[in-house]
C-alpha cells in the first residue's frame, strides 16, 4: 500500500505554491493530502487537491489575548492529532510558517516522520523550532543563514521547485526592438511598485518602445489601467492568479520583489531582473534571497529605502543601452539552472520519503 503523505501549508503564495508543486511531484507515487488555512485557499484551485482546512489564527501581540490563543492552539493541536490518526499519515511535509505549528507538534506526539521545506536563504522561525525533530529539510542550498551547525547533516539540497508548465515553455528572448518589462509584486501585491515605477516608465516610454506586464492587486487594478491608457503605454495588467509562466516567457526584463519562488522562476527562464527586496520581510530573508542569486551574477539589486526619482529610470536605461551585462546575466542564469529538471527533483524528494 502506498505511503500516505500530508503536506501542510497556508498563508501566502510563497508557502502555498511550493506545496502544490510538492503535491504534483508525489501524487502519482503516494496517497497525498494537503492541509491549508483560510488565507492560503485563494492561491490554489481547491478542485485539484485533496485538501482539508485547518485554520490557525495569527499569533497576536496583545497580552490580554494570550490565554485565549493558548487554549485555541491546544484545541488545534488536538484536532491535528485526530486528523493525522484518522488519515493514517506516514509522513508530514511542512512548508513552514506559524500555521504549520499544530500539525508539526501533532506529528511529534504521534512519532510521524517530519520533513521540512525551506526555500529561503534564511531559516524560517517555524522550521528552526522543528529542526531537531525533523528527519530532513529540503533547501535550495546548504548555505542557509541562522541554521544550527549541529543539524547541517539534515539539509537535503534540491533544485528550486517550479510548476510543471515552466519546463514546457521557451526561455525569454533578448531585448531587441521592444522592451517587454515585467513588474512583479508577489502574492501579496506590492503597492509601492504601482507608484514607485510609474514615473520611470513614462520617462522610458519617450525613448524606447515598451510593453508593460504588471502584476497588481484588486485595489490598484483600475487605477493602473487608467494611468497606462492616459499615457498611451502598451500594457497588460494581471493579478496573482494569472498564468505567470507565459507572461514571464514574453518578457525580456523584470522588476521584482525577492520571494524565493518568484526568483527561482525568473532565473530558470533566464529573465534578467532588477530585484527590490521587501525591507520589512522577516529576518530580512528577501534581501538574502536576492544576494544569493546576485553572487551568481543573475540580477541587479536596488535598496527600496535608497531609491530616488531617477534611480529606476537610470538603471533600466543603462541595462537597455548596454547589452553586454544583460547578456552575461542570461548566460549565468542558464548555467545555474541546467540541472533543474522535473525528474531530477522528483527523484531527490521521493528518495528522502522512502528512506527509513
């Protein structure tokens, strides 16, 4: 009988998207389930996955709410224990975040094999809490910040997880007659991108032929549409649910946040990018993600707190006018990604699951 695997996820797209990829890798060899919270449901198609909603409320800093949260957490842990026993789960894979805490604790109570997943270059707090209890932790490198040295042997390095459609599309083209600029803010949207970049785009549109692909959230959709129409700039506005792989393949330059999944996708498609890490990301993990690829010569990094009116305009202009560095970035990304195949990742993950 096939092993029963539970993938625990929730929260943002940065947690949910890798969980769905793991699900796709494992579904043909194992009986796979997925738990998710109410926040994360919007990032997947519920009809494609065998899911159960176990909602874990955010941990409040309000002192007076602590007793209530303590009893709520006990309740969710008990619920998780009952769920794991009922489904007869053999292995739990956690994608991190506070929403994983009850299930990871339940797996420890029941002595169920625990595997962790850490896509960032900084070890997440939840993963750090359970690193002693886990069997292995899947990472994209063994140079993880804040990782306890005595548990380094638990790291299992895999190529970056990508949705299957990324392996089926062509790599991005070079900048030629038109600059196809992709602006990506991540699953939460980056409202500052909607304001920070607009002035630069207007300036650049006077010198270059532009096509703008911009991801935004529902609140800013209409405003951006109106802006680009008024400025007579060719554009396509989309949200997180769109088929990002095809949009990336039509782009030849990118401005992005530094979420682990987005950077992995951009690098795989050899799409040179200006990365503006989110300054408020926990443990500054977005900056560390950006630096990881920057050291390989795959991107340019701008500090959001130091950006002035002309910073992005000048940077984009230099990239467009000076192709040597641009082409060098594409070559570096191609060399970095050559081992990233669906079968290679599949074999690495299933080998760890089948280990005693």
